[in-house]
């Protein structure tokens, strides 16, 4: 650029430029030249190398001209219609301090993440099928109430025995006494029905038995004996006779061949057997007690030495699981008491197989 007031034509003239630099008046002239720059034509400087002093002056002049044309971070105030220069190969990076706020329309339209709720929450993992389940707690319900047990004696025991006999668990006639035979029959019934095997008749056992059987008839409840009577020995067909069969284990009180009453009996063991044959009653003792074994023998009808027909509490309780010491035991106390009142001293006794 050539300043017309400097006297320098750009071709290495006199050293007046250096004088102007030190004089301090060149800067004002340069500013006036910068103000008038848009109205002047730009001359192409000579390409010859200027001396060092002049090269410095030329550089200063170029820098001053650049400031005058607005080459800086802000747009030149003297050229309102000029657009800022744009580099063709690299876009200008936006200034972080002048970033426009993002509006709702400019936000990405992706769906927002679902809020955690009961409907969108991930389902709980299923339990491992191989995990062992806790063992059930034992039941705290009270045991069923016991209605009948060993030693009981009543009409309901008689009904129990009759019902058990209907379904094959009690092989004898009812006696009304709950002894070991009845307890064994109840155990058999409980085991077959998967009930607790106790031998006692509780509410559950009794209810199951009632559901499986019918109401016993009178002849089933009170038969003449537990077992069918055997055919009487011919020696029993005349007179007043106590006809006792070891085979059927029964006693029949007969008058002239007719059975007045019958009852179950048991005999002595093989070590103390009951004698067989024809005898007669020689002594009656209502509340007798054995002096040899120190055991009660109520309603005793003696017929051979120390052997007698009498009531046995052991027979009533334990059935045929035991044996006498040679006497003829009766387990039905009412029947033997009635018999004791009817038999007289001298009546015949026949013991046979």
C-alpha cells in the first residue's frame, strides 16, 4: 500500500521513512490514510526486497492497514454490509458462551424412560423349583376323645363287639366287657382303615365303624353264648344238669333236655386240667375266696374237690388268653349269679369233649 504523503514509492527511496518513524507524525497520517482507505485504489508493491529498515516499516504499515479493514474477533464497524469471512474447509466451532438455549421442539423426540411403577417393574424371579419346601408344621389339634377302652363294661361295649363281628373283626358273641380280645379286634379294625392303632375306641374309630355297619339286632347283642352250643351229651338229657362242653367251651343249664340258660366258659391249663366225667354239686359258696391261690371265686358251685363253676374277673378281662387252675370259669357275672340262684346241691354236672 502506498501512502501519497510519505514520499516513499515502494522502490527503496530516501531514508525519510525512518525520519518519519522517529518524528511521531506518521501514526496520525497513517490513521487518516486508513480512514480514507476504502476510497483509494490499492497499488501492488514492488516485489524487490527492501532494506531491513524499510522492511520493518512496511510490516508496520501492513498491520495498520489490517486493523483498519476489521481483521479481528469482532466485525468491522466501518463496513456494515460486509459479511464475516468463512473458511471453506473448516466450520467455525460455536462459542460455548453464546449457545442458544434448546427449546422443547429441538429436544430429541425419543420416548422418555418409563418411571418405575408396579405395572412396569420387572417381575420377581420365580422360585427355584428345586428349592426344598419347608416341612409342614405338626398339627396342634387335640387327639380325639376316647369313648371305650380296656376295662370298660357297658351296653355300648356290647354294641361295639356286635358291629365288629358283622365285618369279621370279632369272632365271638358280645359280652359287654372290653377285655384283651375286644382290644385286639379294635386294633385289627384300626390297622385296616389306616387309623392310629391304639386298641381303644375313640370318636374317630367309633364314627368309622358306625358308617360301615348296621344297628345290631337283639339276638346279635345278647346271644345265649359266645359260641354256638354243642350237641348235648346224652347224659345231659334227663334231670337237672350242668352240661359243660370242652369242645364248644360252653355251659348249658338244662332241665329234662331243655336249655334254660347258656354261657361261655374256660378251663384249666394242661398243668392244672379240669376233670372230665359225671359229678354233682356238693357245695355252694356265694363270696368264696380260694385259700390255695388267694383269689376271689364268687358264686362258686363246687363239684369235684377244689374245682367249681364260678365267676372269673380275669376271664372277663382277658378272655381265652388265660386259663384257670382247674375250675370252670364264667365271664358273664349276671348269668352266673342267676345260675347260682337256680342250682341246688345234688344237681348233676357233666364235663365232656
